[in-house]
């Protein structure tokens, strides 16, 4: 039965066992990793997770509108707006008018923001390496592939609603 889905085990009453339920396991794992990273970024760089995500996207992709940042980071408008405001206040992000749409602004890293990104990015890669060191390269690639497939399946199911 290769490739068959193994359903969550039934609990005492024949219902769901949360510890074997994939969405729960994914959430717990994501929260554990996010909490680890959040503590590190807060302690070392004074950044929240949403702020770090904006720094990372702007450092990787360049200037973007808040709407584009919402889509890229999969964070809601309020979270992106608050993170952007805090980063702007710290002088890490600048706001400029959007030439293609006068109703919005483009956010970009300042020189100080770019320097911070250059410091934070290696730290992020080091944490990822530590998290994955117990996995073989094949397992690491398989995990990435499976997560991308799960994300695509969830997006496909969401679009049907």
C-alpha cells in the first residue's frame, strides 16, 4: 500500500486523536520553530516575527507595497501594517509613493535595514541548519517537497470554498 495515506488513529471513543492529527502536528511544530526563532530575533535584533518576515522579504525581493507583502508573507493587513510602522519608526524601512498606484506606498529597506538584513540572514540560516541537522539531505529535501505539496493542496481546497 505504498503512497497510501495513513489516517489519524482513533481516540478512546473512536474519534479523533489530536496527537495523530496532521493539521495539529503541523501547527505544534510551526509554533515551536516560530517561538525559537522569535526569541532569538527579539533578543539579538529587537525584531518580532512579523518584522523579521518583512525585513527578509524586502531584503530578498526589494521594495514592495503592503498588499504585495501581505501576499508574500501570508500575514494579514493589520499585522503587516503594524510591523511596517514599527520598522519605519526604527529607521529600517522607508515609505515612498507608489508611482503606479497613488493610493498606496512602496516599502523598502533603508541602508540601516539592509545592514540588519545582512546580519540577520546568516543567523536565520544557522538556526535552520541546527533544526535540520538530525535529518539526512534526502529527508530535508523530502520535507521541503512535502510541505510545498501540503500548502498547494490546502490552497486548492481553499479556492473551492
